[in-house]
């Protein structure tokens, strides 16, 4: 079984599009929506889809994904953002990749949901960087074997860069499959805050993380506020 874990915080409109889409593209998959305290009706949207299971968790993407994985019954986990859409054939592509016992997990290529040429250029370089480094970001639809996730102890519960750190650790457990099939991710942050500014910010955050800057400080740079305290 494929278990799809979706961390959310105030994502009602995206869930209204995503959940019926998953029922068509991944029939038979277990869908777990992990809510971090939404106030916009996200939980009510999930309640409308009996095939989706709602799990409550303290806020924080890593915490929420770990909480969802603990509830999952599938042999394969797929972590998916609420504003990301899977391509046709996604479930079959995951099964085919994991048919090779050397493969620990993998990710999809990504395209951004804007017709502007600049976003095709951005997606090209995201995919190239990921293919060369074998490191994925959360909006690329990271998947892996459930038992490897357990061996790794799940996502590091840090407020930012949890996907990068998790990908680095995953490489120690086997080959990473870089699927050419592309998920469609939201370009909303790029469009809202500007392409150049967002690109520079993301590169700066990666560089600072490489040099050991604490994820809480990076979270403040990215979101404009400190992460919620326990």
C-alpha cells in the first residue's frame, strides 16, 4: 500500500482540489492529512472525503509529517504538500522505482503552475540541482520505504530545512530515484515576493544552513517570524 502524508495549516482551498485529484490518480492509496491547527475550515474539507484520514499534530511541517507516518499502514510513504499535484501514473512510477531493492526512495521532477517562461527556467535548475545532488525539497514529492523511514527516526524536527537534512540522511540508505515524471507545485511564493528576491533568499538559506546557522534563525528569514514554541 502507498500511504500519502499531507501536512497542512490553513490549506482548505488547496485540499478541495487535491483530495478528489488523489482519489482519481492514486486509487487504493491511504491518504493521511495532518493538521497543525488550521482555522480556515481545512478539517471540515477533509471530513467530506471518507477515504482521507485526519490526524492532529503540533504545528511544524516535520512534526506533522512524522505524526502522519506513525499512523500510516503502507509499505511506501509519499510526503506531499497540499499545493502540489501528482502527475498521471505517479503511483505506478513509485512502484517501478522501488522494485529495485537498491533504491531507498526518491522524488519527482517539479514544474511550477505558472505559464511564464521564467518559471520553466527555475524548474529546470531545481530539477538539475536535485538530480546532481540527490537532495530533494518538500515540493518534489519525496517517497521512500516505510521501514527505512523508521530506521532513520523520521524527519528531523527542525523548523526549516527538514527536507534537505532528511534527503542527505536518506542517501546513506541506498540509491535515490530521480523520476522524470513531474509534479506541479505552486508558484505563489515566487509570484507574491518576486522571482529574483525569492531565488536569492533560497540560495542564501541553503548557504547559511551549510555553514551551520540554526534552523530557527533561517525560519525567521524565510517566514519573517520565529517558529512557534512548544
